[in-house]
C-alpha cells in the first residue's frame, strides 16, 4: 500500500521541488497543500487548498495522512527581515503549533519540519547541531525568525516525546535551484545574484568587499535528505544540519556566476557600502552517519544547472520588462 504524504507549502520553492520529485515515486501518494497560489501541472498529485493557520482546514487535509512534510511558511527576502520582521513570527508559530497538534492526535507516522541556520553565530569552522548556544544573543536582524524557529524545533521534540510520531527538524543552509525567488524584492543572495548577472549590461557592482561567506546547497540535495530521513531516521526526534559543508565568499560566488553565464561583465566593489565579515557553514556529520546522506551537486554544477533553468523559465519574461538595477 502506498504511503500518503502531505506536502504543505507545495507552491513554494522547497515545497514545489519536493512535490515534483516525490510525485515520481510509485510507492507514494502525494497530497499537495496550497494557500493563495494556484496549483500547477504535476502528474500523480492530489491538490488541497487550505489556510494552515485554521485548525479546521488542517483537520480537513490531514485525515488519513502517513507523513507530513512541512514546507509552508510566511517568508520573504532580507528586505522584509529588516523592515517587517514581525511577519515571520506570528503566522509561523500558529500554523506549526496547530499542525503538530493535529499530527499527534491523528497518529501521523512522521513529520518533517524545515528550520534554518539563523540561530548560529558566525564561525570560521564548520558548526555542528550542538554548537548552538542559547546563552548567546541572536543577530539583531534574526531575533524574531530565529526564536520562532527554535520554538518550533522544541515543539517537534515535545510531541515526539509524548507520541509515536517521528519528528525531523532540519537546519538547512542557503538553498538554491529551480523555482527559487528571482525577483529582487523577495529573493535571497543566490537568486538575486543570478538575476542581476543575467540582466546586467556591462558591469556588476558588489556592495562592500563581498567577504561575507555562505553555505549554499542545491535543492535536489535537500529533497534527497528528506527522503533519507523518512527512510532511515533512527530515533523519534532528530535535529539535523543539512548544508554544503563549505563556505563561499559572496565576491567569489559573483565571479563564478559571471564566468558560468559567459558574460563579459566588469565586477566592481562599492567600498562605501558596509561590509560585515561573517562566515557560516555546517558540519553535517550526524546526517552522514545516521542517514548515509552526502552532497551530490557540487557548487559549480549547481550554478550551471540554475542558470539553464533561469534562462528557460525567467529570462524570456524579464526581456519584456524594464532592466533591473545591477548592484548587489
């Protein structure tokens, strides 16, 4: 008998990649939850419309489900993290609280929750899950979203402790790939850089020195991580890091994207803009040991694949609108 998998947030970046890839598996019956966005064409998917902030909507879509993959969230880019940090707090705490309670009451076999790495401090060495210290203050920009993620992680641990449901919390690094946000209002650094390189005419202007370092993981590796966690997680609750395991400086990322795009752009640095030298990359040895997971998509290959996807799905649309600003 097929396992019934409910993918919440199926129209978002991570949720869509999960939906498209898991729907190809003959052993799964994939149910996809959307909120305001319309469904997209995807074979072997059963669509549901629901507002996960409402318990009655959750009850309607969760009945008979074996596995919940919780990729739904109120989220956006760095601009909103600065200007409207509250939008990442209330809705996300509410929907996860109701969803986990329903999973407990319905005896769901497993729940997978996507956390993030904003709670970690900058470090020149790879960080393990146990390296987080709650006594250290979070970065001022991430106090709201970071503490909300920590709360939901603890809710995973709590419900795993009082039920037979497995809970998996994944602290993933910066994810990139198909269906990411590529508009400059909402996108993160990778998506924004792709769009700016592909729409620039003669030059790229990087704000600051570009020394900030990030851990960048292709979404295909995250999807495979989820599959392995469902198949192999040994305990009822696990908190796993999931990342590339190496840091790349923004200035080097820009050079790589420009080179792989084959565009003769001149890269300039606007040193009048502030530069905060931070570094963050993950030690994923726990996942490698317990799940047998490792990175498959190397960064350069991931950049090439993303550029090809961007050209096929975004480029033709942007050619019909005004050029975008080329600073990052």
